[in-house]
C-alpha cells in the first residue's frame, strides 16, 4: 500500500446540523460502482478541526461490521466470501499505521460481529457462532466455531443478521422483514395482522453461551422494526439501541395522499432504545420527521396526517429518509473531545434525496443516556463525488464502526473494501487555529 496514506490533519469544516432541511427537488440516486479506479484518501475525508483520517487497509472485500481488540487486532465480517473466507483478522505488525497481515477464516458470509468476555461472536445470514479468544486476542480454533443459534429467517432481501451482546449473557439479533410494507402482492393493501411479525421485523434474544439453540427457543425481544442493520449495547444505560431502515414507496398506490417528492423524503430513518416487549410500529405506523410524530400507514387507513397508535414506542432520534444507517457505535473512549464521549456515531450507507447528502458518518450527542442535541455530520465525502452534480460514481459506502484501544474510530466500506481510521490530536487543532490568526 502507498505510504502516502499518512495522517494528514483535515482542515476545519463546520459541523452541519441538517435536521429538517427540505425543499430539494427529487432526483435519481447517484450511481454506485464497485471496484471503480478512483479511491479517496484519508485526506479527502472531511472532518471537524483537529481530526484526521488515514486508510489502513484496501481491497478487504465486502467489509460489513467490525471489531477491534484491546491489542489492536481488527476483525472484519464480510458480506461475500473473499478467497473462500468470510472473516478476516487484520494486523499492523510493524506499527506503521497500515495493515500488513491478513488472516482469513470462516466459510460463511454475513454482517454481524461482536466481542464480549473473551469471545468473538459472528453471524451468517441464518445462524450465530462464537470463537474463543486467547490472551493475545487470537481465535483459538478458527476452523471449528461453536454454533449458538440456527434457523433464522433468510430471504432474498434484507437478510443480514446484526448482533450485539449484553453484560448478562444474552445475544440480540435482527431479523428483517423481506416485505417492505407487509402488502398483499401487487396491491397497496396491508396484511392485517402482518404475518411476518412472528418470525421477522424485530429483535430476538438468545443465550450467548448455549450451543445449538433453534430459532424457536429465542425470545422476541422487540417487534415492529422493519430492518435493523446498526445496533449496539449501551453500557451507560445498560440497554440496547437500534437503527431502523424506513420503508419505501407511498405514492405508487396512494398518489391521492403522497407526491413522488414526499415518497422520496419519507419516512424518517429512526433510532430506538428498546426493551423487552417494545413495539416500534412497523408496518402499521411510521415516523414523519417533518411533522415530528408517528403517522398511520396508508395500507392501514392512513392519509399522511392521521396519527399512529400511542401503544408504539417513540424514536429517540430521527434522520432523513433512505440514508441507510448501517453502523452504530457508542463512543466510550477519552481520545476525542468531551462532546463525543458516550455519544452515538452512525455509519450511513446510502443517501438522502431530501438533503443530497449521504455516505457519511453522523453523530448524535448524548447526556444522561438520552440524545442531548440534533444529529450532525461528523465525517463526510466518502462518496468521493458531488451528490448534487456527480462527477463520477460513488467510491465508498460506510457500513461498520469500531473503537480502537487508543480511542480512534474505524470505518469499513463494503463497496470497495477500504478501512479508514479517524484520530484526534489536540495539538494539530491548536496549530491549525493559530496559523489562521
């Protein structure tokens, strides 16, 4: 890898608080092309003053979620096998900031990966596994993982299984709906009750240390969540937070209530704090971030204005439609400035037609376990092209997030397999500010 990928402090850019911006014309999404010749460098990533980005690995594969051990080893889960392997351990053995050792194992693709209590937990699209780690944070027996759960629903769309593990020996897994609005095929009529809720569109809980658990032994922990790719266990609140991908089309069968523009800008992508028995409302209600309330879905008698049922939980944060929140990380380090501590970083995998922004890392500040301000754009320009007037295809799609032992932030890209590391140096921030006087 070219050694020009060294730490370069990015010039100050104002943190954008684009919550609620509207009025942009609807246009088709920018083309996304894998294996494009152009690739952005760490210096191309736009960050707040004092932060810098480097590229620590390239061509990793379809890199989804990621964890970093206390020794600095990086484990990445791949959505597609690379050289027959679905998990890679990455190491920087000479400490020059660039990965120079790659070890693959696991013969299954997937998304989920998590470390807790000396084990590496991973998922395929229908099962959950774990591997014992030794004192050097190496997998003890990479060819013989312990299968914890099998029989999770797997269909052609939204089949990834994201996972999180709590401090009480439980593992949580997303099972997405493969029907965007639980409609009867070819119609705008909603199925009532939605039959998918028995085995999909929610979070299921299993034991983190019991082998060979069938799907039937799991507990439906939370329901009414169409598709959760980003989730994390918050140790401050001792609770699970999830990010929901919103549904799609409204105007195809309900043009009397929704314009094409509204259909492109609704509903919000949402963050929830979920507890056992919670219902987030899909497919019966959705959250409208313009009206700032839950709205009854048109398939179930809504007209774009009728309020949804009060029995469903409210999101703790909302984001523009179709941005694809794929990664969630609560920052527990001390290397970043105070405002970021215990807050939530979010990897957005797609783009908003409302904002013409996307392929970025967002941030939600937290205080006392709750969001304490509007979301902001933290790291931008992973797309490597202008999303309003594109000059070429999108280069990178952020997907997974992890915190390094030094407090840095790692970001995966599942389009071209690039791994970014974001760091902060207060001295660089002061030097930049001083040079402007």
